[in-house]
DNA sequence: TTGTAGGCGTTATCAG
DNA sequence: CTGATAACGCCTACAA
C-alpha cells in the first residue's frame, strides 16, 4: 500500500507537504506542488480513507433509511439506491441500509438519507444528532430532493388536452401526503386555467384497486376520456380494466401513469407516463448529504427535478 | 465519545487489558475481566470500528457487485440487499453498490458479493485479489448461496401431480445458466420417476413472451394441464393469456411460478409459486463473506436453501 | 512556505 | 497475566 510517506520520499519533501497538496494545494508553492503531483501519479497514490476518517472523527459511512415497508415498496427504490451509491462511491463513502427506524442511531454514521417519510415520522427527525436529507417533498423546512410533482401532472394534463381528450379524470392515491397533494394540484390548476371542472377519484396504490374503480364506474365514462393517474401501478390497473370492459385504448380512452420505472416485463402495454430521473435524484441526494456533512450540517435547501412525459402506447 | 482509555481509567487497568477483554477474554483473569465488563457497561463503551479498521488494515466495507443490468433486474434484488445489509450491520460493516464490473477493484473494500454472474464473467473472478462469494449456484468451486433450484421444481412438479393435473409442462427461461438447468432437472427427474414424458418450452424472461407462447400453442393444450414456470414473470404471462383464451384457471389449467417475490400489486391473480427466502439468503451471504474475510479467504463452501411452495389461486 | 511533533483509538509485541 | 511501547496513515498545531 502506497502511503503519504512513500510519496514524500519520492518527492523529497515532508509528509505534510504531500498532505497539503491534497487538502490545501493553495498553501504550497507551484514547484513543490508539481513535484508532489508527479510523485503521486507515479506511485498511483490514493489517500487511505480509513486513516482520514480516524483523524477527522468520521466513519465514511452514511445510512440509507427507508421508513416504508420494503416488501410493498416501489421498484424504483433500486434505482434510487444505485444512483445514491454512485454519488457515494466518488467520495469513497459507503452505506448501511436501515429498515428499522429504531436503529437509525445505532452504530456509526456521518449522516442519513431518509426515504418514505410520512407525516407521523417527522417528530423523529428533530432528535437526530447527525445531518440528514430527505427523499420526497415536505414543507417543514427539511432539505430534500424530489421530482416536481405539480409540474409533472401539469405536463400530463396539458398533454391530454392537446390530444383532444374531452374529459380528463384524475385517479390519485388515497393518502394524505405532500406528493399526492402536489400531483392533484398540478392537475387541478391546469384544468381550471382552461375553465374545465376537475374530477378526482382516489384509490389505494394497487393495480387491482384501480381495476375495481374502473369496473364500477365504467358506464359513466364517455369516449374521449383521459385518465391521469398518480402512479404507474394505478395506471396499469386502469388500462387493464378499460380493455376488459371493451374500451378502446388509446383511441377512446387515454391513460397516463406516473413514475416511469415500471417494469415492462410485467405489463403488456407500453404505458405513457411521467418519468422521474430517479438515478439522478439518488446521486443528487448523495451529493447533498455529503456536502451537508462536510459543512457540518448547514441547510442545503430543496431540489425539485423536472419530470418528463414519455409518450408510449396508452395515449393517442 | 467513550474510548478504551476511559474504560481503562474507570476499571483501574491498562488499555491493553480492556482490549484483551474484548478480543481475547480468555487471557484475562476473571476478576479483572468482570471489572472491565462493568466499566464497559457503565460507560456504554463501543469499540471504534474505524480505529480497529486502521490497525487491522481493513476498510470495514464490502462491495455488492451486480453484473446484471439493474433496469431489467428482478424485484427481489431489493430484498437480497436488505438481507445482506442486515448481516453487515451486525458487524459494523457497510457496503458500496457497484454496477460497473470494471470498477470492482477501485477504492477500498475487504471483499465482494457478486450477483448476476453469467458464464462469461467467470474469468474475471480469478483476478480478484480480495475474498468474494457469489449469489447464485455455480459448479466451478466458487463459494455461493442459492436456493435449491432442483428441489424447488421437484416440489412444484410433485404438487401438480398431487392435484391431479394430467399434463405437466415446463416453461423455462431460454438461458444457458446453471440455475435454469437445475430447475429443468428438478422437473424432468420428478416426471421420469413417474414414467411421464417431460415437455419443455423456453422463452425469454418476460411476461409477454410467455403470453405469446400460450397464444400460439393454446389449441394444443388439453384440460388438466399444469404449467411449471421457471419464473414468476413467465407465470404471470402464462396465467394472463390462459384467461384471455378462455381457459379456466385453476380448474382446467394450473400455473406455478418461481421466486415468490413478485409484487401482488401489479398482478391481479395470486400466483402459486416456489418461494425463496431471499432476505435470509442475503443475510447468509453477508455472514459467509465476513467469515471468509476474517479467515483471510478460506473456502466457505456452497449453501443451498430449501424453497417452499406457496399455494395460492393459480392452482386447484 | 515548509517541517516537526503529537495525537486520533486501537492492537501486536515484548518485557516484566 | 498484565502493562508499556510502538505502530497503523493521516492531519492539526505549532515552530522554523
């Protein structure tokens, strides 16, 4: 293993000069700096993160905390995880996965990424003694990254109007959380701007719940209706039941999902959907958290990423 | 932060005695040992894993390497990950997720868990200079954990016979990998033991490929046929198309999947399936890998976990 | 601007 | 069986 000392010998300087070239290069004269840099390159030196962690009283570990049940979790978590991991790897950080909220503070970590937080979880956060960031919008001042839920459904609703669907119905998730309110707001605001009256249903986030809903109300739906769904799961159920009721998709009925990560392998129709760049969001969360750690906890603000509409087979 | 020194002072012994009580308790007299243990408990001392890592030239990090494309990956990876994480957390280990095979050896890690390995990947392994274990059966002597694929399809096939399905057809994945061969072998051996002639189809691991297959051959399938499928994805496609062709499931046609992790939220039928205890397998992999690291790379052998049949709506 | 000394928390080694 | 010492690789504080 190549150490600071090896580089120092190679460059004929002291260890401290090498250390400075790495951490505070501006404090070193250009000549010495380039000498050191050459030696570093020649020996392929990389700082030992563990030794750095020891002196800095860091662990180089952060926790990925998920407060949602992982069995019923959206498949996009895996993308979030890999995006997050990519951000960590660059900085030589590693993660521990935690599903049990009571174990957040056991062991050593420099900070936390918290996902799947619901309203009931917030009181937990104020007790945390390490920096943390949230995945998912909130309006209590906690740093977060999310996609712009309101914008997403605005895009979806405008698209439905542009495709000349006359009725535009929103099928949301029956959950009282900020992301759902934002998605509904995106839909409602867009319709009202065009003097159209919104129509909203809400169901649990399962494809079969959506199927039941369509089954029950199918006779009420006229042709030229587009369903804006708050998740791909719901959209898949809507689309499936529409076909069962002999509704023509996409000619007479349009369906737009949300998330854009649903496995084509399990659904037979290619769903038009609002896609979130989840990997990128994971990577941004990593960067945000590491920066927050570095700055000993200073606020990082809120980041809303633009989602995009992916046009596929379930809309005309 | 409570350190070794604090405990030593509290117990009126040297740091080394405290260290020994933790690592080699048999070398310390019972009196001193209990003194130290009391002090440890009183101060709620926990060893600093980073300092340990530094002296032991360890990083306390392992890499979770996935060689499969993560977008098309099975949803059960998330369960494997969380099981693996649970095993790591106990030993204060953290992980880095790696999807790019060329980056396996960049950065620091004490060992690797490798998943999604295909035949083409094996030459890579011999070049690795750190201990590793595989998720997924192989017959080249590499340590692994997997479920017993052969046993799983034996259970499925016997179950189909017991439910008096007269024809039993296997629908496999068209891939030349050990797990697939083992699943086919479990089916074939069981049928041949009962003097029944096997009938095998193979399709890509997508529900729509399975649907196409059923659509094409439906007229050839008599009543009282059970389809043993090599994955839940295939089973979902088979079941869906059977219904579309007006076949009665489960009365006239049975369908059995494999994996047992498929989201009920996206499929409307409750699938009978062979379930692998994936979380537990993840945890075993963690234990195996950490043990291997501790024993500086000594072989850990092969672990095959018993899968179980979950009886649900797609078989009578 | 550069170098020296000391220490982060732990453990191996060797002396007592 | 127990303790003092040195070392792991790096960085802060101070001195030159």
